[in-house]
C-alpha cells in the first residue's frame, strides 16, 4: 500500500513503513498506479514515478526533465490519473500527459512523450470515469478530454464557479445494494429515487453517450446525476450533513452499489444507491479523526476501504461481514447477554444494561442501581433483567424494580421459563427461586431450601426436571413433585460432581437439538441415566479442536461454541456437524461468552471487549490470494543487498565468504489484523525443514558455509489462510584459501617444500649424533625423576593414612543414632568436601525428655578443622546440661578463646527442645527455617552472633518458639546456600528457602533428600566446595 503525506510517499507492506521522499522534499499530493503496478506520484513542483534501483529499492524518478522549460513553473500537482497507456498530472496552470515509450524504461532515462495543455484561467480538479478524463476549469466549467482537446461538456458551464469534488460511475441497476455494516434499523423502506431524476444514456444531438450515469458531488450545491445531456439534482438523506461538513474528494463507488463520500470535518457517509443514508463514519463510530482527505478501495480486496485522515490512516470494512461495538460506541464493559425486545437491541454488561440507538449506531445506558447485569427474560410486554441488585423490568427503555436484592439475598444471574406454566420463571441466584406473573405483577413464590450455590445456567428437560450449572460447585438437578404454589415444599435436589464423572469447578448446561449437554472449560458431557454418570460426548466436537465452554443453538438450527475461539456448526444430513471457524479467527483471542442470532442472519457476539456483529448473509472470501514478500536482505550489520522489489532478469548475487552473515526481513500483504500474521521460513541449502510458525518478521543466519541458497518465506493470516511463497536466491563463495588460485599457491609451496626437505635431510645426518648424546643425558634425568616420584608417593601414602585416621576419629565423634522422641521426627545429613570436614552435629537426650542438639561449621577443612571439631565435641558433652542454649554458647566461646587457637573459629547453633517448646541460639550460623503448617508459610529465625573463639565474653541472643502439629524446623550449615553452579553463581538464600518450602510438608528424610537433590541440580558437574549438613525436626 502506498500513501502520500507531507514528507513524501509512504510504503506499507503489512509490517513496516518506509518513506520515499521527493528530490525537493515536497509534500505528496496525488498517487495512481498503472496496469503494470508502476506507482506515479505528484508533489509540489515535481511529478514522476517509482522505479527499482539495482538492489531492489524503489526510488523516485522525476519527469520534470521531460517538461519544456517554460512549463516548469507550477506548484501543487493535485491530480495524478492513469488512463490507458498514459498518465495525467493536473496542476492549476498545466495539464501534463506522459506516455512512455513502448520499450522498457531505462534506469535514469525515462523515454516517452510529454503533452501539455494550458487553461484560459486555472484548472481545479480532474477525474477519470469510465475511461474518460474530466477536468474542471475555473470560470469555464466541466471539460472532458476528447480527440486530444479539452471540450466543454453539454451543460458543464454551470460549474464555472462551482467546485466539483466527486465524479463516480452511477450504475442504473447495481448488482447488490446491501445495507450498511451497522444497519440503521429494521423494516425500513428504501429511500426512493427522485421522480424527476433523468438517468439516460443516448446519442441524440448535443449529448454524450455514457456507459453509466455519473454521480457528481459539488460544494455547496450538493449531488447531481449526469446522463451525458443534463445535470439533475440527486437528493439524499445526507445532503445537509455533506453541506455542513464540507464534501471532499474523491469518494468511492463500492461494488455493492453503495457510495462512500468523505468530508473535511464530518468523517464520511455511506449512501445507498437510492440516496438513503446507511451510516456515518466519524469519531463517534470509531474514526480517530473527522477530517477525511481521501478514500481508496483496493480492487483486489473490495470489502476493504482506506481513509486518509488529517491525523493518520484508517482501514474500514464497509462491505465486510464483521463489525465491532466497543467503548467508542458506548460499550465500555464486558457483555454478558444480548436480546432484542420490541425491535430494540439490549445488552447486559458488567456496567448495567444498554440499548442500541440505531440512528446513531451507538449504545446508551439504562439507569439501574447496579453495575453487573447477567440475563434477560421477556414476558407480559416487559423485559426482565437479572442483576446483582435483584430483578428489574424494562419497559420503554426505563427500568423498574421487580424483586430487589436485600443483603445479597437475590443476586440474580439467570432466567429459565418452564413448559408447564408460562407465567412462571425460575431465577438462578445464590440458589434457585421463582417468580410468577399474577394480577399484572410479578410475585416471588419461594426458593429451594438449603441451596446456596451460584447458579449460572439453567435447562428444563422434557420430564420437567431442572438442571442447574454452577460457577464452581458442579451440577444440581431439581425435581418438583408439585407444580402449583407449593412446588418449593416438595422439591428434591440432587448434586453431581467429580464422583459422577464431572471435573471440579465450573460446569454449564445447555440444550441443543432437544438434547441436554454439559460443558466444562475443555469438554462436553452427556448424562447417562443407566450408570448415573456423565460421559464425554463428541457430537459437538469442533474440528480442529479449540477451547469453548458455551453452547448455543440459533433459529436456523446452527450450533455455536464460544470461549477462546468461536465455531459455527451446521447439521449435516448424514449426521454430525460441519464447523466454520474462518470468519471468527479475527476475534479468536477475545473471550466471547454470549451470543444472540437474529432471524435475518445477523449474529451478535458478546465478550470482554464489547460486542461483535457478524452478518452471515455477506459472502466474504477468507481465502483471498495474497503474497508473502522478502522485504530486505542485509549483509553483516547494515549493508543492504536487496531492497524488496525484484528486477526482471536479476541474477542471484554471489557473496564473498567473509560476508556470510545475512538477515532477512519479510512481510505479507494481508491487512486484516496484520499484527497477527504468522510466518514460516526455510533456507534451502541450510535448513532441513520449515521453521515453526512465528510472528517474527526477521530471520538471521550467521557463518553460512559456501554454496547455493534459496531463502523461502510464506505467511498465514488471521483466517489461517496461507500466502503465496516469496523467495530470494544467492550464493556464498568459498573462502580465499579454498579458491583456485589458492590451490595453485599450494602446489608452488609443495615444490619448495621438496627442495627444502632435501636440504634439511643433510643437516639431520649431522645432527643425529648430537641427538643420541642428548638422549643418553635425558635418560639419566628421567631415572632421577622416577626415584624422586617414588619418594613423593611414599610421603603421600603416609599423609593419606593420617587423614584417614583423622576422618575415622571425626566420624566416631558424631552420634551413631538419632534420638527418638514421642512428639517429633528427626533426620540428619552431612556430606564433607574433604576427607576431614569442618561441619559437626551432636545430640544429647536428657532424662526429663529434653533434647539438646548442636550443628556447627569449623573454619576451613582438613586436620585444622578436625582439631576444632574435636574441641567443640568435648565442650558440648560438658555443657549440654546447661539450662539454656545461649549459656552453652557463652561458656563454650570463653573456653575456646582460652585454648589459644589461632585463626580457628567455630560457628554453632544450639537448640533445646522439650515437647513443643523450642529454644534456639546461634553463633555465626545461617538462619534457621521454620515451616508453619497452619499457614503454609516459611519463616526465618535469624539470631546474630560471633563464631566461637572470636571473643571470650560475647552475649549471645536466644529465641523461644512454640511448635505445633506438622511444624518443621530446618538447621543447616552455610555450605548448602553457598553451592556454586558451573558459571560460578551461588545458590543463595531465597532459592534455598524455596526448596525447603516445596518439601516442608513431607517427612524429615524426604525433606533432606529434596534439598540434596536441589543442591546437586544447581551445582551440576561442579565438585562440592564446602561441607553440607542438615538437621530437620518435624512435630508429629
């Protein structure tokens, strides 16, 4: 697509925009395209065309050099029109006609003929209608080009001082004059053609033979029909609007016989062939701007129109099947239900109830004391609406209360009539109730006792039973023994849930073709009375499968499935359904939850973003052909080698091996929801298969080997229709060291090597004796090194024996058994990083049932750490009887400081556990973790303190905790949180805490196993850097 703006010519390929400026940087005033696809453009003081340069980029080629010198003084080129083999450029002072030579245009040298006409006054506008060029000249009137001369048309002098902005063909019998995309109303009569309108085409003297009458739009006199002889006023319902808003050029004649006329301040109007106003397109109907300066219809996509605005560009589908109502049209909330009552369309939304004002094509709100509305029910000339504030009746677009909700006792969500009493309606609330029409009003009859479920769907079966689908509690079935006013006294309620084959959560109930179906978010069920269970039913299975959890059957017996995706099923004579999904793919991402089908084939779909109108009567080709495009090929970082347009006879480029990094940009010209285009790519010669579908519009390849390549791309639009493929061929040359001249160099080098080898061989004979002498000397050195190695091996064996003895001593200091407590389960784990580790744990079970436990980490590893662990073991045995953990730490710290260990410290956590009371104190250890089963939360128990041996008189903190059933305590050394992965990143506190939280509900042994597995998964193949110790206590 090409657009003119103040900076030049804009190109849009469905993905990206590209600007092509005029050489003089002027504004682009006009554009047109010839049969070969060449774009002609008019600017200010210049005009020309777009041509392809050697690398496939479009560049502007000026035709100004083809204009004689005395005709180059002009300003705006207001009109550019292609007619037959020529292109016309209209300015105020000149009309230019460029006819290119039959031979192809050579690059930079346009060949052809330039014809020029000059007005007696000044030209205004020009039009091409049915193969004829018309021009309005100020002070003279409407002219046409005939026999290479501009001739005044019969009666054209009346426009000498009247501006003409529109000239469009006006077929006498349009093929299809369908109504607008949003109809004004129902049952309206067509706007009649004026009785005095002269629509003729004959060849009498003084007349011009026209294939069709011409619709002419002027300002300020309005519209006329021209039949080749006379101009007859054409009255329409939009005359005053067009006059006030300023009719502007050029207007569109649509293929269905309608006309789109744009204005300078009122948007655009859609007129039926008869002159009836079908629709106004302006800010109120979704246009971002009311100034529409141009309108264009792509012949290959007749249902789509493009509007050039004062601020931006708009794409509309006036003859398409789909249109939208959202916040800009008065619907700012989710639509829950749709109905038509007394000819007016109503919608229930999260913001209340609104109705469609057909004349304005917008929704207006009905005043209600609530926001959320859910369902409608029509009876006795009223329209009942179910809301969170109760039930209301709407009459003449006014709401009156029927049954208010008091303290949320009647939050109505759904209605259901009953076959055995047409004056009764069931109401789904937080439970089930009923209303009955008596004596000109609604009376509440009662409700089902003991039922508080949030009921969202209701279906009555032929036997009078009532199925109720709930929001989160499965299904209910109500059976009524009585059908009079005592129906609620003997009602029986059955509940159905997972034990009957249903999933947990939301279940809806719907009636399709006299069969009751039950829907969960991903399956459809049918009730089997024999087994009293629900079984999956595939009768309404959409092909291809898509999520849907709302079913609906319209008046034409079509079945609709709604949800994250929409499908329409048509019943087949042989059974089953044929499913149609293509027209609804454009809003497959919308959450559509309700539907209303009109008798005339119009279907309304409501969801989270407003209302969708689908006219099933309109045939839209969702399989229209369109191409994928290779838009750019960039070599390296920024070297463009292909600009997106193929030149005839282009040879595949051969790229040097050093430039074997390429980036391809691509797009496709399907403009319906272009942002949802999907692409597949394949580089033949490199990729074995097509890529997965993706919305990415670029593909990069690096370090391509030499060879021939064929890059291919194809697209898939929002309707799942695939495009034609695009391709780009190229080759990568071998690197210089694999070229022919390189191989010649290799041969020369080989000859030189033979000569050099001969010379070297002679020198080798002389050096051989020297080598033998050096060998004998090296042998002596080797024997000496072997002797030294044996001595070192013996020393290592001695040290290994000492370390093994130390390791056994350390293990002997650890508890051999874990204490068994009646109210707790305990597990412990230790893995050292060296033969003699620095971690330590111990237990002491006292006679009164108190458990004293310690977990520590000595400085370093090896023998030095073992020395500190041995001392700590002795101190723990001596001090375990102390009544408080903090007191044990203070005395141990003082003792270790007195022992005079240099640069040796002991981090230690001590706990005392008696029944469900836990005391804890820590000296330089990581925080303990406490899992509270009641809340499911993990708490940190942080007690700061210096390691033992640092200070003799340090006052250690102590905390007391009360544990409850299934609470779990984790003590650990810092080796776990300081586990490193292969990249040197530490596990850290939060991941360690998260790993504990994941397994805190398990047994202590399982918790430790989960922590160990998590640490190993983090570390990967990296060896353990530090000792890891865990102590887990879980309250029974």
